């Protein structure tokens, strides 16, 4: 399991992914799940993955090496996609290609084909976009009404995003709230853990303003966790006790 979060606000894009993989209590490893594809000034794209690690790595390798278009002979990659929408379509096709190749062998071993991706970024001359691509290769797009998307173990981190994130949120406030969301998930699910990979891309820059890894013991994240826990304890202590009594 994993937890990845993408937040698209007016000023830009925030993407956060944990790095823990879990194939049992005695087989826990660290793998990067947030991958950046960029040509500074021209395009910035990021993919975060959840699900079966072998499948997600196969899809990413397919996208990196490219798939030949049978009609034009062009090798299609993310780096030569003309639009973000068409790039998202290429991710969907890569998922279906990997499924066609590996699906039968996985079924024979009773292993489900489980993978999903967050895909966000901007190509020069077009707007910044954020998509969630499902196992079937279809996808949905982030909107201004709900300016975030999640994959993996999302339920614990969703409430703080629902309450605190709006499309008008400051870019680094969005990062802070996203980190609180990750912390909430980590406290409730051991299959999500540090290090965390973080990307910030400011709108129309077509480059990564921040591409950073938060390691265990990193001072800011440790302080954020302690402050958020203290704030929650203070908040519930300041709310009056329920006045309810049995009816006579």
C-alpha cells in the first residue's frame, strides 16, 4: 500500500508520495513512487504510483521507452506528447499494454492487476492539469471544486484536505496541508511511511520549483507532526462536553 496526493491550486501544483512498499510484515522496502519528467521552460510532468510495484515499474518503463504508433510510426512518450490530455491517454494505453502482456501470468498466480497513477504538470502554452489514472487506463481530472486527488491508502488523509484545501490556497500552504494529510495517514496505517518525495511546480514556469525528499528525522516534518498533534488535543479540550442526558 502507499499514499500519494496531488493538489492543484491557482498558483501551481503540489505532489507528495511516500516510499514504503510492503509485501508482508517481514518484507518492507523503500522505492521511489514520484517520478518527474521535465524539460525546463518547456514542460514539467510528474507521475505518482500506487499498487503493485512490478506493474507500476513496467508501465513507467513503457512510458520512458515509448510505444510505436502503428499509423504514423512515431514512438510516443510523455516527453513528446503535444498536450497533457494526450499524455494522460498515453499512460492509459501503457497500462493496457502491460495488462495485455502480464495479465494472464498474474491471473495464473492469483495476483490481481492493481495499479493507479496521479499525473500532473504543464506543457508550455497550455494550462496546468492533474489527472488520476485508474487500473483500466481511464482517468478523471481534478477540478476547482475539489482541487486534489489521492491514490493508495487515502481515507485517513482525506478529512483534512476536505476541510482545509481550496483552489485559492497558497501554494506552500497546500504543501503544508498535504504533509498533514500524509502524517494523518502514517499514524493510522503502518504501510505508509518515510521518506516522502515532494514536488512543487509553479504555474507557467514549466519547471520544478521544489523537488525534495523528506527523510526520517527531518526537522520541519517532525515539528509539523508534533504541532498538529498538539493542536488537535487543544481543539478537542476547548470544545464543551456534550450536554446530553437521558429523557425523563
